[in-house]
C-alpha cells in the first residue's frame, strides 16, 4: 500500500510536469501558428 501511494504520488507529479510542458508547447505553437 505504501509503495502504491508513493508510485501514485510520483506519477501524479510527473503527469503535472509533463502537462505543464505540453501547455507551454501548445501556447508557443499557437503564437507561431506553425504546428496546428
């Protein structure tokens, strides 16, 4: 149980970070209007 909670926490943090990066990339491409 402890391990599962730890894994979930890590995955959650990774997902949060990766979605932030995705958002940044989406904003950048929106401004450039290149990859859409």
